[in-house]
C-alpha cells in the first residue's frame, strides 16, 4: 500500500513502574478526553521525549501504533485505555492536529507483556479503535515479532548510497530484508558491491535500459512481493504505469541542489557557482519528477576552502545519511501523508 492510501477504567499503575505517561505535544483538555484541571489531564498534557532504547522491561515487547482519523474528543483517552486495560505501559505519544483541518495524527510507543496480550488480540483491539473513529490509517507494529520489511534496491552507476545501505543492513541498523539489487549499469564480478552481494546471497540483476525500453515489466516481476522499493541513485524515470502497477511506496534520494543545478554534473555546477549550502532530499516517488512528498532533508555548509573533491564527498555523505534516515523513519512508522504534497514525520 502506498503512503497516501488508507487502510473499562485503566488498572492502577504498579508501584515500581518506572515510566509515567508522556505526550510529546501540547493538546487541549477537550482533545485529551479528561476533565480540565484533573491530575490525569495535567499528566497527559506534559511535554517530554523519552528514548525508548533500553527501556523495555525484561519479558516485555515494544509496540508502535500509527493513527490518522477525523479529529474528535477522546481519541488519546481511548488509545490510552486500550493499552492500559491490557497491562501495557505507554512510553510516548506524539500528536499532531492541524489548526485548519479536522484531522488527528498520532504515533504511540508502548511496552506490553505478549503473554497477557497476544499479537492477534492486539491487532483486533486496535482494529476496533480504528472502526470506532473511522480511521483513514491505523497501523500497529511489534518489531520483535513482525517480519522485517522486504525491499528491493534500484541503483545506477554510483555506488555510495547503495553500498551504504548494504553496510547498514549488515550491521542490523536498518530493519529490512533486501530481496535483490537491480541496476541498469553492470558491475564487474570483482566489484566491491558484487562481492558483498555474493557473500550475503543477495541476487544482483543487470537490466540495461534504452530510451525506448526501461525494462519496467521485468523490474515489476523482480520486486513483486516487496513492501517498498528504494531508489539508491537510480537515474531512470519510472513511468506512471509502473507506479500504478507496483502500487506501493517507492523512496528516492537526490542531491539538494535542485532546481538551480539540473542536468549532468550538478555538484560541479554548484561548486563553480560558489554555493555556501548543500543538501540532500529523500522523498516518495510520484508522477512529478523529484517532487514527491518529502520524508527527510539534510544540509551542510561549504566554503571557499572546499575543493571540488571535498565538495562532492560532503554531498554524497549527505545523500547516504538522508536516505538511511528516511528508510529508518518509514520502518519505524513515523511517516504519514499530510495534504497533497506534504508528510507528517514524527
């Protein structure tokens, strides 16, 4: 599914429970669902960010819930009640309600005991909430139980983004399984990327393209069954027919020098123009070239002291980091569609 497609009282807290409930944004008492001025209201309206890593009690699991529905009173209260009634413990709730739109967005992290709340019942409970609030999006994920996202990576001649993703995957820093790498440029058998792929049993497919044949049908067959696709500097335009046939999300990365420096050798163009700020943009692929909803952007200053080589190195480093962060945010359920060309990224 693409990014823009839609799919009793709480028990008392154990005396030694280390983590109170926190919200990451301010919301009105009416939105919280509790009486104004109550101790629960004050607690839930506090603003704090708590890192989740290392905070999951032994035997418990981390759950993540992403939610989008029409705004109404009591959504936060209902979500909290659902988790607490199953003995779960909320670690963070990030809420966004636009001033000019009747839409509620939230992302929750919670821990729970899987023996008390089996995975299928957890799914049913959040599905019930989704129906109750007529949600456009309600996704729950348990990273330690659910399969990793299956992806395919498309790349052209440049290796920096592709190899960085492979390295992060090998280190376990991206929660994905790579089904294959597809490229319109061949690489020798002794190329470092080819050696890495062979060592890890990841298929490499060389599909040379021409202006009249983009090999899209063959690519569709190779990426069938994936959860989303990553373009790691794939320098080919995907047709509207291809996007519709695939029907799922595609994440792209490009340098942040657009629209001023189009065409070939953009880094050289920008270097010769004496720019002082460079960047990278990761976004969803849509019919409009390089204009899909933005997931992540990064920038860095450059100066007269930079050579063309150092300029290019800085630009490529930004591209690698920006793409990896976008994939990580997507897999951690931090990204939601907002308006036609925008995203909410928690």
